[in-house]
């Protein structure tokens, strides 16, 4: 039975990946940070009594800033595949907490790679969750694996370090390590602070009469939005290749925030009429005004 280690298992991608790997017969070990409140809702349905022989999902406390903790767990679990999905992934928060972002998002990857190297785990394959934030100030459209990077946030810069340290360990030590440059991917498990969930939650609340207004930023902003469940399969496929490499994962289709709002409300039978421009643009219910 193959063993997989997933950092950030309690997040959107981690929960979908854990489900995917368990369905393929893996023994899955997830890492989670100790917090004052439990944050395991996305994976609670995967729990079974550890005393049962059929229990193939286990959780471990860990922190991407704790080297000895990561080395000990790597030595204890001896995973065939490591999926590093842990990150402080909010761009705005990275400006407020740049040092922590650099330590957890950037140097944390180095700690995992060093653990694999020091423990001589040559059979272990490593996946690094990279991001389209690497492109930042876009140099060409569409972006590809050869597009120049130009990050514009502490989060993007930390991810850029993580990207290149993966490439370096692959070339210097022969590790099977790959970067997945994932564009936006959403699901019902997406955190409610992200714009897609902010929109869908507001649409539901407004339809139920629980909320009157939704305030958003730039409605002209375009994003390539995919489904998280599909993207975790792409992560797995990267580690099944004979030769490690770096891949861009996207749908190839962009949608404006405005259109996302219209589509979300249309699903609930509410048609939106738009008026005004810039910061004065508003959308109103066609039926009620």
C-alpha cells in the first residue's frame, strides 16, 4: 500500500486530495497545525477509529516552521509521495505578516526537501503547490511554463522561492520533485473569505432575505476559475510521471467578477441589471429593483 503525506490537509485542496488518494487505496497521513479552535470540518467525514484495520487516514500535528517536527514525521511515516499544500495563502495577509509568510510558504518547502534529502528517501516523490501569483505583473497572455515570473506580493515572492528551491533540489540531488502552478480553483469547501465564496454565500443569503447588499472591489477583474476536485487529480498525475517537471494547471477560460456575480444569482432565479461605472457601478435585482 502506498503512503502519502499531505501538508495542509484541512484546507480545500487537502481534503479533496485526501479523498482522491484514499479512493485509490493509499494510506494517507495529513498534517495540521494546532489551533485554539478545531478546523477539521473538511476532513471529519474521513475519520475512523484508528484501532480499526480499515483506518487508512491519520492526522498529525505539525508546523511548517518547525524543522525537527517535520523531520521526525517524515522519518516516522516514510511516505512514497509528499504533497505540500500548506500555506498562508491570502495575498493581503502576506503584506501584514510578511515574515511569517516567508517562513511558512517559502522556507517551509526547504525544510521538507531537506528532510527528504537528509533521510535519504530517494523513493519519495514531492509535489509543491505553486500559484499563478508567481506571474503577478503579467508578461504575456496566456501564461505558460516558460512565462517570466514577476510576483507582486510577499506571498508571491515566498512562492517564487519555493518554486526555485524545488527546481534546485531536483537538479542538484536528483529528487523527483515537481511544481504545479495552479490558477484559481474553487469548490463549496473554499474558504468564505475568498471572493467566489463571498459571492455565493451572499447570493444565497440575499435570496433567503437574510442579507440586503454585497460589496465587492474591481468587477472587471478576470480570473481563470477551475474546480478543486479536478486540480487535485492533476497533482497526483504529476507524481506518476517517470520524469519530474513543472506544470501550469488552468482551464484556459477567464471570467470577470461581474459575470461570476450574474451567474451565481441567476442560479437562484435572480437576474442582475448593471448600471454605472467604476466605483459607482451597482447591480440590482431586475424584478424588484
